[in-house]
């Protein structure tokens, strides 16, 4: 298992702790959401690197925390690759989940700091982050990211 996948799995377990009342939700949700987001970012950059190598395109991931910048590059590289492990419907579903996450935290700052550099509080218009919905979305996304990561491992093991 890669370090990237461990991040998503560990925090899914913390989501279960929250449901059992073992953690105060406000103490749990920010580090969990930040780690989920960071895990997604690591997966996207990893897969983009693998696709760029496979396609011999020389595309490098952007040195940014804006997930959508690298997600768009990933989608373009997937289309170039024509690898069968990437299904259009699954890619669209994963893109929707990434977009939803980015609507709340477009730059990786919201769950890292309680306010922006000007002192404005984050998430003032969002009263609740539903842990169960977050967990379900991350489970789906994790499954897809792992499928794609394994697709590259299988390709490598087959000598491709």
C-alpha cells in the first residue's frame, strides 16, 4: 500500500470514531478533511507522473495546492493514454468529487487554518460538514484512485 492510500484509510477510521462519540466532531473534522484533501492531492500528482511517463508527454504536475489545476492535467493525460483502467464514467465521478471538495477548499487553506491571511474566518456560510457524506465520498474516490494506481502497477508488472 502506498503512503497516499494510507492517509485516506486512516481518516476513514477516524470518521467511525466520530460516529461512536469517541472524538468531538469539531476537533476531528478539520484535520480529517485536510488530510483527505492532501491524500487526494498526492494521488493526483502520483497518477499524473505515471501517466506522463507512460505517454512520454513530459507533462509535470503543477507545484500548487490547487487540486483542479492538476486534475485537469490528469484528465488530459488519461485521454492521451487510452488505458482501459480509466473508465470515462468513473473519471467523471472522481472529477465531481474533486470539484465538490474544491468548492469548499480551493487552495488547501480552509482546513489548515481557521482564517485566511487577512484574518477572515473560513466557512462562515457553511454550518455543518456531514462526516458520513464526507466519508462516503472519500471511500468512492479512494476506490477509484486505488484502481487506477493498481492499473499502473499491473501494467508495470506485465512489462508495459
